[in-house]
C-alpha cells in the first residue's frame, strides 16, 4: 500500500465543493472528537503564525506542560507540522490513524485531524495550533480554545477572505469563542474581538515574541520566563544556510512578510535575490520591495500550482533589477545565484515557503 506520506502528498489542499467545516467535523466525530481532550491556543493572522506558535510552544513547555503544536506549511519535511513534547511526531503513524476515515477530506483537513488526534493520544496539557487559511472556515476552527492570538492582518487570499483588511480580520477573528482571551498586537481589532465574545483582550507588542509571551501567560494565568525561547529557531525563517557566500533563506511570501525580513538582513547592497512568488501575492509590489537588496535577480518557480512561471516572474522583475536570469529549476537557480555572488557575496532565497521546501527535499535533488 502507498505510504501515508506519499498519499498525503497526492491529495489536494483545496476543497472541491467549497470551504466549510462539515467534512472536518464528520472526520473528527469518527475519530472520537480528540480536539475536546485538551485546551488550545489558536494562532491566526497573516504573517508570523509559525514563529509565534513555536515560541508559545517553547514557553509553555518550559513551565512544565506537555505541549502539542501544529504548523503549516513545512520546509524540511511533513513531520515538522506535528510536534509533541518538543519533538516531531511519527508522521506516518499519525496519518495512518486518520486515513481509514478520510475518504472525502482535503489534505489540510487530514493533516489537522492527524495532529489533533496525536495530541489526544499523547495526553497533552495544551495544544498550540496554527491556522491555515483565514479562520472561520479553516479546518482548525474546531478547537476548545482558551486563548486566540491574532498576529497581524494584511491583504492576502482576497478571493476567499475579502477585499479589505477589515473583512479579512473578521474572517480570522471568527474563531473567537465566548469566554476566551484574545491576544492582539494591534488595538485596531480590539472592538471586533470583544464583539465576537472575547472575555478579555490582551494588547501587547506586535513582535512574535511579545504575542507568544502574552498568549502563554494568558493560558497559564501567570508570568513566564521569556529567556526560554532564546535558542528557538524555525526552518526557513531568517535561516542562515552558508557563509561563502553568505546565504539566507526566508519564506516571506507576501509584502508584509518582506516588511519583516528586509530590515533584519545584514546591511549590504550586493545581495543576489533568488525567488519564486505565487501569482496571488501581488508580485510586482514584492519585486519592488526586494529590489532594495541589490541589482541581480534569479527567477525560479516552485511546483505549487499558483507559482508564477519563472519566465513570467523574470519579465515582471525586469523593471526593478539590472540583471535578471531565468532558471525554472530551483536547484539550478540557487547554484547560479551562489556563483554570481562569489565567496564574498550574499544570496537570499525567498518569496515562498514552497520554494524552500523543495530546496530542502533531498529526494527531489538532481
């Protein structure tokens, strides 16, 4: 029989008959409603969800809790998505439990159910769960949430979530349940959070760390040690991959993500940019932002169906860069950029976590 990992890879993350929670609720009912076995912190927002989730996971674990955490997407492998007690779960086993009940479920619904069941089987004290798309109709909107974190709101997935930040915030904060605490880094959404039933709104700094500390403290009802996360790092988030040339990978996949990345890169003007960008992420604005790094751009493409073809991306990049090359194969694109930079130069690989995932996957490497 096909392995569960290969089976999951073969499935579509997009529903055939529209977004909604009916399939997910049926699937969880068949599995015994594992999501009701523990309280959760639900992390929604446009950017920074994975980092906030990871930091919150570490803060709670440092306080002696047994913690489950769920992430999406992954960079190095599927098993990154489900963690228990600070370690990646057995992904094959987790999905195997769900597979017999998942005939009509989407890829993301199956992954989410596998995580929620894994947490119940492990007897976690808390689950920190990152939402996928939006909130209202997202497969993660089945939790018993004690705390909801909204990281930030920017224009993204407008064809599904709405054309304005206000509409998008309403979709994300639809996960708020009566009586829960909502953690915000932006006062703009306080009224909406209260209208949705928040018992208390915690306003904090906009950084991922500030949000995570506030979330962990709201969950526990006491202060936590912020130094517990001093050594925490995530694949594909300001990830240092080499020194000669300097090579940084970051999955900034929209304009807001680049707004976080750019000021955190070493200050130099000779970066060679390697990127794949999804068609619905306002590529021209992203390319204009990336052009502050240097004059050389290597256009490539991930296997994601929404990725711009490398040639099209290159055409759109030409107004912003002096030197644009087209290499559709991500491995060739990265190698070419490193050669352009030379040992004393710098390369940044960005624009899509899907691109980083392909570059990390040794099974697909030529």
